């Protein structure tokens, strides 16, 4: 039976009896979909106990309006987690997580100055703050993140190494709808017209991938993909980048894996996606 906790002290007291067990942790902001469920199921295969947190973290939103509009579907989320037998759900309040405003800040160098970091200043500081707090509360052996948020997984990887958390980071593949759109909580905010258009993001990445392989010209592939997206006036592009998967910087002779990364607004909803290419 799934147990639900709202207080830090309560979940920590309960977890004391599992100190010898392998614990998997999936941090989420709710509005759960099949992608989140795949993370839970991956954790259940590898651990004795699986914990999912549901918390819309205010410190990672640089746009207050975006925070206000973020979908909240808690009753449905709980039902989904109970259905797949998630062991524990942690649902803290803002007061529980932030009894006072945090004063510490993080610096992730180039990782937070490009793409998401460039267009959402302070975002990764908020992510690192809440994830650090959750890691200290839960003390998991493994944590599970989705590849769709590629830059975020790189940030979390660095956080784990630099702060010696001793947690294994498991990055799970992006799950997509039948038309190629990456599963995302934000998809709930798309109206029917924009939902029909949204798969063009994936199509643009596939076009770039094909041109990278056939033309061997990164700049040409990037331009063609941007032109393809620009044909649909409803898209407002933040970035379309083809970068080194590990550094998120320029591709060089040592690059083993290329990442095609995109972020675009569609009807006021900001969508991100990426595609990885082995060289």
C-alpha cells in the first residue's frame, strides 16, 4: 500500500527502518504522465523501496506567471502512483521546504550560461537548491531523471559529484506520444490547435539529425531545422542548438555524442526537447 507523507520529520522517521534497503527516488513537480511513470517503474526494478516527491518548486521559476499556470493535478497524480504501486509519496508544502528564503547560491559554470540557463536565469540555482534539500531528506541510493531535461541531468550529475552525495544518477529515455511530441506536464496547457502543431519540434530535430549524417555540416543542419520551424508562425524559438552532449559546448574531434536541443514557445507554453546522436 502506498504511503503518503507531507512533513519532513514524518518521512525521515519512517525511512529509518529501511536504512539497510536500496532506495530509489523520483523527484517531480506533479502533473504526472507516462514518462514519469516509466521513471517509477525503472526505480522499482532496481530498488527495494521507491519514493516519488510531488512539489512545484517556486525557486526554479524565473517567470511568476509560468509558476502560476503550471498544471497541478494532485488527486490524479496520487491515483496514478498508487496504481503502479509506488511505495511512498512525499508532498511537502512551501513552508515545509522553505521555512526561510535560501541564502546559498550555486555556480555551474558554462552549464548554466547556455540554452536553458541563458534563457531562464536563476532556474538551475532553484533546481539545485530543491534537489539538494530533497536528497538530504530522502537519502536515496539512486535517483531517476528523464533525458528530455538533458541540461538538468547534467546539472544534477555535477551537483552529486561536487557535493559527494554518493547517489547514482539514472537518466531514462524520453517517452513520446505517437506523433513524436515529447511527453511533458506542460503539454496539458496546449490548446487543440497548438497540440497538433507541437510535433514539428520533433520533426525539426529529425531533419537536423538527417542533415548531420548526410551533409556533415552542423551549421547547415541547424539553419535548415530553424527554417523548418519558422514556417509555422505560432512557434517563437528560444534556441535550436547542436552541441556536445557532455559539455553542451561546441562539437570537436573528441565529441562522441551530439545533442540536438530545442526550446520554443507555442501559444505561450514553453516546450523543450532534445535528440542524441552517436558519432
